C-alpha cells in the first residue's frame, strides 16, 4: 500500500484570526498559538510504498511533520514527510492495524488491532508500554483525550466502548450497546464521546457515567468515520451511503452535506477529515481519487487523481503544502561563442520547504503572541538566503570546471586537427563499439534490476503466505484436537443418555401397568358412585319435601316477625327520622334506584377490579392494576388515603366488620393486611402458590379471613396470629367466595359453574348445586344472610336461598354481557335490587320482587368490572377496565 503526500497550488500562507463561536473566540488552557489558513492541494509531492497488504490508518504527530502509518503487515512506521524517508519502525502488534492515535505530548502511540487488543508504544524508545486487553473482538477505533494524555477510548466489534487509564493500564468504564461502532472521537474537554455505528446512527456519550446523551440517524447505512473539528464545534461523519455530513455538536443538526457521484466509500473503516481551519472536507474513493469540498457552499472544489492509480481505497488524507520556486540560470561563456552556441539553458530546481499543514496540526492564535509568527517568517527568509548562496556557489563551481575542462581538452583539440585521419577513424569506430557495448550493459543491468525487484517482492509475498499457512495449520490442528475431545465427550454423554433411556422405558412399562390397574379400579368406583348418587338424590328429594314444609312454617313466622319489627321501628321514629343509635334501627335501610353519575373518579392505571364500601359509611375502598389501594370520599370524590406495599395487581378486597383492617387478594400469590388507621401493613399472608382471586372476612368475628386462589385451594386464616388454620383442596378453581352470617359456612363459586357450601372448621363439602352453565364470576351474600347472588359467564344472575340452594330469581338482559372471570355483581342494602356491569360499559339494575330490569346506567367507556352498594342504602359505586370509578345517586 502506498501513501501519497499532496502539495498545494500556492505556497502563500496567511495568518488569520481564530474562528469565532457565537461571537466569542475559543481559548485554550495554555498560551494560544498562531492559526493558519489551509489551501486546496493539487500536486502529489511524495509517493511512499509504505505497507504490504494495505494501509488503513495514518496520522501526523502533534505540531510536527512526521507521519505515522499502520497497515495489514502488522507494522507501525514513522516517516519524514519532507524527504519521504523512513524514520522508525515499531514491531510487536499481533494483528492488522485498523486505527491509530497519539497523545497530545507525542510521547505515546496507541494502535487498534484485529488481535482484539490495543498496544501502547513509547514513541521515543519504540518499546511497548502497555497491552490493553479486554475486548473479545477486533478493535476498530481508538482516540486519546486532547485535554489529558492519560485517558484513551476504544471501540470493538464486541459492541462495547471502553475507557482506559494509560498510567495504570486498565479499563475504567465499559459502555455496552446493540450496534457495532466503526469510528469514534473524543471532545476537546475529554468529557463527551462521539461514536458512529453500523446502524447508521451518531451517538453522544458521557465518558464518566457511560450514559447516552444524544442520538441521531446520521446515515441510511453504516457510519464509517467520525471526525471532530479542531475547536470541537462540528462533527464530520461519513457513511456507506456515500454521504459526508457535518453536524453542529451542540444541537446535533446538519450544517452541511457533501456528496459526489464519483465518490464512493469502500469499507467500514474509510476515514474522512476536515481541514484545520474548518473550511474544507476531504474524503477518498474506491477509484483511488481524493475529493475536496468547501464547507461554506458544500461544493466540490478539487478532485485529486492519479495519486492512487491502482484500485486502492484511500483511508486517510494528509495534505502537505510546499513552496517550489524554479530558478533559471544562463550559462557563462568565456570567449568561445561558436563552441557553446547550441547549449540549452541550465535549469536549477531548488525546493524550499516553508510550512507543512496537516489535519492533525493546527497553529493557534492569540493577540500578543506574534513573536512565534515572526520567528517562522525569519526562518523562511534564512532558508531563502541559504538557497541563494548555494546557487552562487554552484555558478562559481561551473565557471571553474569550464576553465579546467577547456585547458584539459586543448591538446586533444590540437591533436584532432592533425592529419591522422585513419587513426581517428579507427578510434571513432572503437568508441562507437564501446558505446554500443556500454548501452547493452546498461540495458542488461536494468533488466536484472527489474527482475531483482520482482523476485524480492515475490519472496516477501511467499514469506507472508508461508507464515499465514503455518498459522492456519496450527489453528486447524488446535480445532482438530478440540473436535476430537468434544467427540469423545459426546460419545460418553450418548452412552449415559442411552442407559437413562432404557431405564425410563422400563419405568414407563411399570407405570403403564399401574395405570391400567388404576383405570379398572376407577371404572368400578364410578359405577358404585353412580349407584350412590341415585340413592342420594332420592334421599335429597325426601329432604326437600320436608324442608318445603318447614319453609312454609318459617315463612309464616317471618311475616309475623317483620310485622312486629315494622311496628317497633315506627315507634322509634321522631319527626320522620330514624334514630340510628337505638337498637334494631340500623338494620333497616331503604335503597332507591340511582339515575345520575354524581362523581367520576380516574382512580387507577390499567383497570380497577375491586371496590367496596366501609361498613355503615360512605367511604369507598378501591384496588387496581397499579398495585395501590385507595380510599375515597364519595361525597366530594377526593382521595383520603392510599395504602402501598402490594407486589401484584389487586384482584379482590375485603374489610373487617369494625373497619380496622383492609385485606387485599393479589396476583403475587399473597394476601396483604393493612391497618386502616395508620396505613401500615399488619400481615403478609403467604401460602398460596398461584394468584389469589377472592377474599372475605367473617361478619361474626373480625378475626377469621377466607381466601381462594388458582392453586385449587381455599384457605382459612387467623388475623391475630397471622397463619393458616385450615386448607380446603378441590378439583376446580374458585373465582369468588363469601362467609355466611354465622361464619360457620363458606359459599364459593367455581370455574365449572357450580356453587358449593363448605364447613369452615372441618373443610367438609356441605352442599353443591349447578348454578351456571359456564364459570361463576361473583358470589355475594344478602344483608340478612338468607340469599346468595351469583353471576356467571353465561350472562345470567341467579338468586339462591342459602338454606335450600333453590333459585329464588333469575336476572338477565340481552344487552348485559359479563366482562371477565372476576366481574362482581351486588345486592342493594335493602335486598330489593340486583346490580351488574356489562362489557359495553353500561350498568343494569333489576328488581328482586318481579325480576324485571328497572334501570340502565350509562357513563363508563369501557367494560364494567365491579359494582358495590353502600350499606347505608346509597350511593352505588361501579368501576371499569380503564380504572375509572363512577358514584351514582
């Protein structure tokens, strides 16, 4: 791979003021240095065959004309750009060099290698100072902080960016991202990092925390180059979409886009650069040309061709400005005009290097520091004087040589004038022959030289190929050994698996025989069970007849008791107001049919599945998907308290009869008990192994709680001790349950559509009835404890007598459709109305006396999940799937 140094059209260099940002001249920490203007290059000054296999990275030393290059031959070379000679070679890199960087003080050179590590060389001694290991794939980009020579950042194809400490030689921070990074650049203060990625994005990172600050889609394809301007105001990016974009680093907005039909980016590591004065942008192309655009108008101002005639990819561009004056000198003739009349004008070319400007070296400028500029100007004048003296000395030497040659050839001229014609002709023939032989020798020497160059090149190629083959053989041998070891290990595993399979087949045969025996026993048991069921049904029919007779007697007695109670209640009224404190008065309330939505409360995020009123209070308690339990004042609609600590969605709620404790059933498999006054968790009841979907508290005693979960169990808990007293196991999941008034019986509704009654102390199944054709979603007890309201996925709402489990009433509507397995319906406080929500957001109310629908409330916009009637008779509260609660009056 060859490196071309390109000279400018002109040698004039102007000292300019530094660029201003928002009217302020950026200042560096140290003394400011002169700032020079970059001009457009046009001439290839040096052409250096630098590396075998390709050169992917070049850069200049800071404030120096020395060029550093790295390539596929794993060598790092330092060149003198004035003469094109090799100054030093650094060995020790184990992979191809993909990127280079150098510290601001030119002490250390850092290389990114395909061997998954970074090498740090001492630039003076040429020895390796550190080998930074940690990446697990090839390292493709590296940069050093300009403010401090201590910190280095690198990016590799393991999707990480690492921040290294050069003094200690270890990694300070690692940034992990989802897209590989092809190029990166540190800001001037060393606090932020710009990176270009394969997904076409340009990202800005905080170096200390690794936090992503900004991200922008810079290109439609992979970003191949990220270059920061000298003053850190702009970022130049290049991409595989053949575009070169200039961004403002403060706003991440595009300042300019540079493109050309002839410019095509060839690899993921092709680098472009911006000139020191931020006036020009340069980029290489697949065809070997270099394109230069003006930043001011985004137009291409120059195309450098024939610099890379072969099909090489230009990875980086270093622009060198030279001053090449031509001096013409006329010959000095000493009296022999006729003898020298055919002499051509002597050309003496003097190359005087004035200033070298590259993309990594920028002279700074500050008012009051003109001495350095004057020194550089005097230095250039001194070189001109030396050149003039050299020309004068050369002219004097030519004159002296001319006089000496004239005196030396005088006898020969006199001899030639003598009449020795034959002797002169022989000498002439011999001279011609000797000249022909000399020309043939020159031609043979040239052929041998060319052959030698070709053989040397072939020898180097063969040597590198041999090394690659040896490395490949070693790798293949290692892979073969690993494959053999893995094959033997797999053979052992196969033997073990075969033995295990034989054992499992034997166990399978035994289990199959056991299953056949158990199936036979099950068939016999089923036949016996059928006989017992028939006998049991006959007995139940006889019991039902006796129970009907008892019910008739009980109804007569109840009518008499109600008449006596009404008379007593009438006596307790004063001016039409019932005295609540007097005994017996609190048990009689009257519920009216609600018609107006008094309050609309956005209570929970994600849905509200459970609501209930405090006993003899208008305060409402709600729980939802946001894991919070909230208490509301239904009069004003304001939030009075919140209870936190639940680790899952709240599926059901209950409260003790004295309003002291709130219990929540959660999808986290636990029950949570809060103190209603302090808001602190009193107990966390654990024992269920699946989500808890139903909970209820005894109305007879505030000590016992019953819960049901989707692990097919019902558990009875002691609130004072905080543990489980009894566990009832059944074959069908329970969706809802309720305690009886005497707290001795549990009523549960199941997924198989059955309503079951259980003994609390023994866990024995007392009664069972088919309540619905599909899953039961709700079980609620009337206030007097005599009736049970059930709702099912068959869109029916049935009212059962708890003593006989016979249906007292069925409530249905074509518009009413139950929304979920946990949709709750309710009975009014006076047991006169039944309320249920629907999928379309409406609330339906039926009269218990005649089974007809008396009202339809529409306010919700999503499915209604729960209804609750206050124990005071009014108001009615409903909640929906969006988390909204409506208070109806």
